[in-house]
């Protein structure tokens, strides 16, 4: 894989952005500490897991309620709503 402009548009883009600085070498202090980011990520993952568990329990409960309330015709062996 070659590096460099291959067609006219790429060459024009290289000329246009050749004087622009793309790498920032200064290290700036972040507004949010790394510990706070990790804490928030932990809260989000815990919340997501709790929602998934509750959704599964609700699905099981709804399935059980629907199964208990279903009426079956014993003679025809088919479901009657």
C-alpha cells in the first residue's frame, strides 16, 4: 500500500492541508478525572446488567401468567383464546 496522493483531488487536498497542524503534542489536563470516568462506566454497566436481568424476569413472569390463563379445549386439542 503506497502512501501519497494518487489522483488530482488527493493532490489538491494535500496542498490545501499541508500547512495545517494535525498532531497536538501538548498534553492538556482533562476536565474529568480518569477515576470519575471509570466510576461512571461502572455505574452504566451495572445499570445495564440490572435492566437485562429485570427484563428476563418480567419475560418469564409474563410467559407464566399467559400460560396459566390460557384455555384449552380438551376435545379438539387446540388452543382457544
